């Protein structure tokens, strides 16, 4: 009875999956929407008509040597043995299956009232991201305008507003390491409930060379959307370390990971139709392909851009003059927010090509975090580091408290490491290790207070017993 129930539930799940996902040819890996109707064979194996024809041609021309069919699975098996195999033996992995585009049930259209206003986006970001006030304001407006553009593009009954073509407003984020670029984008995607793909520009190379193709960034977004093309086409792609694909200076070899990558990214940023592999970063004969439009995908590029500050200072100092109201040459040397003065000219000198910058019209600069902001990062956000540790110790029924002096010590130590907010967790992990190890030993411990003396290694934490 148990086996029958299990097999029955598996069968229902299999049937539901077949209704939700497209059939994929086992030989050429093309989905049904591209290759046409499939021929279903025993063992959950589907073949398109083209591959079936090749199979018959191979059989009639070369005797019954089925091994001559390219990519044919289980070459040593007879066709009569296929029915004896389990479904799992021949089934294509779920991550390589593509969700069907429903024609009977129209997809829910994006409504204008569903798009959160900029001030609402900003309020939600404030709950998670400390500081970066100007950056949050710029991003909130940019995202609001982007999804209004998507709404206008999806309207079926075009009115006078529909005749105005609104161009894409992709975003370029510039800020020192640890200032919150990636965290800001992750929080934004979570609040908007859209799929997010984070790609590293350092792994991208020109087509034909070792590394990831440009289309791999769209493939990651499709995977994040559970292979739902419609959902992916409204998502966000964040390309990190974008400064690493700047034009290489004084090189005699081919620049396959610099300027050429910028050139190939142009079509994605502007909006085009690309064929991407499903469930893989590489195109090959055994990977299904599908078509994705990037017109409504919001691209956000981010990078630390080291040495860009020197380029900005050099440009600003050239404008310095002599006189009572003149700008002094050294007034920008101690400016912590020098990146806010960045222009297209500075980025071109850094190595970004003008066509690439033209497709990223919105610049967002993030400030480096000072001591006060680091202390706020420790304790104020909804998922602050201190709150996470307090939650962990609550499970042991122990109260965890950090003194203000201890928080200042952690912030000062993080500033010295010059890696922004990333340094905070590393420092706390180091000092909390012994406490997390020792506390479960004694069930009588009621609370632990982290003091500056403990962090300075001049004493221990203040421990209070129950009762």
C-alpha cells in the first residue's frame, strides 16, 4: 500500500511538472516552443521531429547502428530496453527545464498602483540601509521611473502617452569597498519582490575565450526566476566589479576581458533579444536555449573604481586659480566625499568607453562609512549584526548586551581595516567565538555584557547568573 501511495504522489507531481514546464528534446536540447511538437518515448524521453528523422536516416543508411546519432544517450541499449528504465534515468534536470508561457491564462499585467512611490521605497530602504541618503533617494526615483516605463510598454490600448518612447535608465553605482553597494541592490530586489541576479564582471570575457559569455548574466537571472521567462524579463541584474573591465592601458595583447566586454554589454544594457542557456553558464550541445528580452530588465552596475579619486582631484585642481575667491589646490585633498564630483570625463579617463557610459545615465555615489555610521550599522538595521547574535543567544535563554564603549572600539577597529562594513562581522566573530563556545556549558548563565576591557584583552565579559 505504501509503495502505491508513493508512486501515485510521484505520478501526480510528474504530471503537474509536465503541465508547468516545456518538453525538451533529449538529443538537441531545444524546448518545444522552438523545435515544435515532441515525440514522447518510454522513460520520460522526448525527441523533436528533426532528431527523430536523423535517427531513422541513421537506421536506414547505416544498418541498425544507433550509436551514429550525435549525442544519443545510452548508445549500447536497444530501443526495446528503454521502457525498463526508471524515469529518473533519462529525465532532464529540472534546472534545465523552461516554464511554459501560458497562452490560455493571460499573465497579470503590471498595474500603476502596484508600483511603490519613491518615498515608500526610500522608507523601506531606511529600515535596512544606514546612511547613503542621496544614493537611496536617487535609486528610489530611478526604480520608480523604470517600472513606470515597463507599465507603459505593457499597455495594450495605446493612448497618447504610449506614443512617447521612454528610454531605459540603468544605474552606475560608485563607492568604496564595504559601503553597501551589493547590500543596497539585494534589499531593493527583496522589497520589490522581483528576481535578482548578481554577476561578477571579472569572470566575463569576449565570446570564444575561456570564461563566462556575456549572456551568462541573463542566464543567472532566468535561474533566479525559476526558469520563468516572463518573470525574469522584469527582474534586476547587478553586475559587480564593473571597474575591472576598464580598458587596459599599455598592453600589446588582445583585451578580451576589458574594452571588448564593455562593447558586448551594450546590447544587453540598451535592450535586445538574446538567446541564453538554461541551467548553465556555458552554451553547448546538451544545454537547452531560450529567448529573453532585456528591454524591461533593470541593469545596475557597481564598482569601487580605485584611483578614480586621483583623477577627480587632478581635474578639480586644474580649475584652481589665484585671488581672494579662488579655489585652493589642496581643498579637495581632505574631502571624504570626493566621488560625488565624478563626471563622464573622469570615468572615460579611468578606462570606460563613452558608449558604455551612455547606457548608464544615472550615477549613484556612495560615501565611505565613518565611525558614527559604523556604530549605527551595528545596531540599527532590521537584521543588524548585534540583533543576530542576540537572537542566537536567546535560543539559549541568555541575554546579550554590548556597552557603548565596546561598540566604539569595534567601529574604530573596522576603520583601520579600511574594508567598510565588511570588517564589522569579522571583528565580532573573532570576539564572540569563546562566548558562543562557553555559554552552552553552564545553564545558569542569565546575561553576558561585552565590555571594552574584554575587547582590549584587559579583562573578560561581565557575566550575570540567573536568579
